């Protein structure tokens, strides 16, 4: 497989991972918030019966967290579309979203574990696709030729 083709495939796989994460893990949460609000279900009715997050502060602010999930979903889906269309801004947005998610995942347990797996895998694919090989297919070194001497 040629290097550009391999990089394109890695970007596409990362885009699919981001899309799955954005739609299923974050988008459905935002849709759930709309349903809960439409049905008039108070936040306490959920937090009293479920261990949603490891930190009490996040449990106490469940509905705002669900709303922020919608923002993350929109940004993650936008990044996935940008990657699929081979746009540099999509790569940049995807990297930012992955790094932010990896930083926040410890606070969002237990769902943060799957977030970390998806975002970590996507980040490795993004970095390898962009920085792994040059146009001729040679592996890019972390050190420049002058630094190796």
C-alpha cells in the first residue's frame, strides 16, 4: 500500500471513530437531555438512583453536563467530517478534541474509559497519518539528521 493511501485510510478510520464517539456517546446523551426535559423529569430523580460520574460535583450538575455533551458531539462530528474530506482544519480540530477528551476522561468515569480508548486510538491514527511517513514512504525520524550525529 502506498504511503498516501495508507495515511488516507488511517484518517478515515480515525474519522469513523470520532463519528461513532460523537453520535453514540455524546449525541445520544444530548438527545436524552431533551427527552428528560420534555417529560419534566427532575435531575435529582436520575442522580438519586444512578452512579453516573465518579465526582459528586459532576453528578450534582448532570443536566448541564448533558448539554455540554451536545457541544462535544457537534465539534467531534464536525472534526470527523473534516477528516473524511481530507481537510487540515479537520485534523487540527480532531487532535484538539482527542487531547481534551484524554485530559477529561479521568473525571468522567465510568464512561470516560471508553472515551479514552476511542480518543486515544483516533489520536494515534491521526498523528501517524500526518507524521509517520514522508511522501516517498520513508519513516520519519523524531530527530533531524543533524541531531543524530
